[in-house]
């Protein structure tokens, strides 16, 4: 009997231990509160925005309420500033991506070489990324591009040129410069990290085979940076869709609607005209646009990753 008691007791202990299925179930219950809070945090504002986008709700005329149907969307789409805001948004994102990607690649190639003071130069290079957007806009508006006492105006006067009021003459280009200056360090960090991971033996073999600097860049470095460039394009595009502080601080969407992008148009409708219904409709259209862009960007990144793994 003593010999039979020990195996039965051991089997009972083994059966009392939690199985992988039980452990997974308990883990789900522990994570459930956090998931529920996250879902509510995301869905409640979106649901309220959708609700108000179909209603008449103007804070200056609170008595006018009711179901508006698609009137808010129809009014927004036919607004004279809507199509220009979409065009300005695309132009802003496109030019900033070109400047940051090309500039980031050039900076990454420069910092990939050893030179005196490289550590200090690297800190200075990534510094603009940590400047708040409002502060960045004020620096460029009052210290760099001011037509009277700005740095650019002083340089132009020193060479006999007439200073320009950049925000009045080239408003969207000025915004592009400010935003690109702030996002260039981000592209540089991603691309520099990718260059650092390039196999030195591969580069050495190319040099032995007689490859010059341009051949090594176009046939070795640039293909290696393809995935990093895709990441930079995807991340910057998603964040650039919500650019606001730089425009609000410098041009306030003007002159006219020359720098009004979709995010600023939504602000103007919601907080300048106090029309919550129109602003909500604009917010829904912005969400749809952001999701469409993100869908294609994620597909592009996935295609690059798939091609790299297959290679």
C-alpha cells in the first residue's frame, strides 16, 4: 500500500499544477482591465466625433440643434478652403519628406566617417528634434526669417540683396523649411543607424573589386537603406498629417488660405467659427485620410521587408 500511495500522491500534485491553457486564461483576465480602458479611451472620443458630425451644433447658436444628416460633410467638401487645404497638406508632406530623406542620407553618410568633434556635431545635429514645435516656429519667425532683424535678412543685406518677408511672399515654403528642420534629425537617426549596420566586409569586397564612391552608394548603401527609408516615410507622413503649431504660430493659415492645411481648417471651423458639427465632420475626414495613407504606407513597408527577406 505504501508503494501505491506515493505515485497517486505525485499524480495528484501534477494534476493540481496549472496547465498552459489555465495560465493563458488567467493572463487574459489580468490584462482585461487595461484592454478595456484602452478600448474605451479610443472608441468614446471617436464615437462622439461621429455623432456630432451628423448633428447641427454651433456654440454661438445653441438653440439650433437636431439631426443634420450629411449636411456637415456636404458643406465642408464644398467649402472654398477644403480642396486647397488637401493640396497644401500633400505639398507640405511631400516636400518635407524629400528634404528630410535626402538630407538624412547625406548627413548619415557624413557622420559615418570619423572626424574631429564628431560627438559634439552629432548632438547638435539631433538637437532640433527635441525643440517644441511652437518654440521652433518662433525661432524661425523672429530670429531667422524676420524681414528686418532676422539672420537671413542680415545675410542678404550684407551681399547687397533686398530682404524678403518670407511668410508673406513664400508662406508655404517657409512652413516647409521649419517643419523639415525639425524632422531632419529624426530621419538622420534612423538612416545613420541603418548605415552603421551595413556589413564592413561587403564594403571592403566592393572596394577590392574596384567600386568607386558613387557605385558603392547606388549599389550597396542605398539598397541597404531601403527599409530604413520606408520607416522614415511612414512615420513622418503619419505625424505630418497633424501639423498645427508651426502654422498657428507663424501664418495663422494665411495669407488668405495659402498655408491652411486640413488640420488647421478643422481648428478654424471648430474654435474660430465654433461649429462643432463641421469640425467633427472634418475630423472624421482627416481620420479616413490618415488611415488610407497609413494602409498604403504599411503595405509599402511590408513589401520592402518581404523582398529583403526573400533576397
